[in-house]
C-alpha cells in the first residue's frame, strides 16, 4: 500500500513543528525517518498512522482517505509501534502479541489457525519464544520492546510504522531488528522507522527523510542525505566515515562549529 502525506503542518500552540511537509512510502521499501530531537518525527509518524490529525494537510492510502477506507480496514492495513509502549496489566507475553490479530477478528471470536500461525511467526521473528509464558512484569525493557514489535508484526499489515524500534536494544538485537524490518520490506510491505542511529539507518534503509528546521531538509538515498553538510546542519556534529565489506558507514564524532553554539 502506498502512503502519501501532503502539506502536513504540526503546531503546538504558537510553536510550529512542521510546515508544508510532504512524505511518500511505497510498497516494498524501508524508509528511515531521521532528525534531531523535537524535529517532528513522532508527530509525523502518528499522522501517517491516523492517530493524530494534522493542523494542515492530508494523508492518502492508495489514493483514499482514512474516512473512505474506514477504521476497521485501516487497522488491518497499517500497524503502529509506539515509542513508549506501556502495558498497565500483567498480561502474558503470548496474549499481548495476540492483540495484534484483533483487527482481523469479529467480536467475541477466538483465535483461529491463521491467527495462531501469524502470532507464532511474529514471536519467532522477534526472538521472544523462550519467554512466551512470562508476564510483562517479568521481562526487561529491551525484551518488552521486542514483544511490542511482535504484536505489530502479528497484524501482518501492508504498512508498518515503527517509532524508535531499536532504542532500548543491545547491539545484537539492534542488528536483528533492523534486518527484520528490512526483510519485512523485501516481502512487499512498506516500513517506516524513526531512527537516531545514523550508521544503522544508512546501512539498512532504502531511503531516508531528514526532518529539521520545521520541514524536510533532505530526502533520498542514505549517503546523499547523510552528507557532511546535511548532518552538520541538522545535528550540529561532524562524522567520521569508513567502509566494511564494501558497505560505507558513518559515526558521529565531534560537535561541529554550529553544534558548539547549541550546547545545553
């Protein structure tokens, strides 16, 4: 499913966060949504998920509005992983992942074979099978994030929107989750991930959209977006670059001259 945002504006009182922002996601691609803190990444992602109404502009899903599609169909076609996934009751891990199948079920209907297969695939993909019978109070922060990702994957939606899906993970699981998201896109779905790790964004994403200064500073292939000029302008840092197995990478290394002026 193609998702397009047109002339999006986000304002908090008199403060404008985004103005005139356009965004497009095509089936089969993984897009990294990047930018400094406060640049509007989460707000834009929530608008794409139909969880927030923009102050101006509109979203289209395969050319249709959310109202035309309807909440039930849209919940089957768009899955959302929040940045902070609070669970306020002691659910078992497997039961929480099963909530991802709710858009596909009729009221009072139990899980069928299709649901159970989707739940199992999501749990295996996120490496959470060993603690399926634990409650959410018995898992770590990183495990919790992988469980919530499994719930989103269990929807098996056309589009997956993930807000900082690797923020609380150790290096191994960061790599595994990025590979999983990349593979999900290769299966024909659209994936948008809000990311702060520029090296992993450059390595795994097909395209990056860099938000800064109230709009899109740059968008396109990762290395084009993450040129020295754009990184310094958006983040106030200089990077070092290298290459491993023919794959280029970059690491934030020192504040730029502009970054020095932005000190907390």
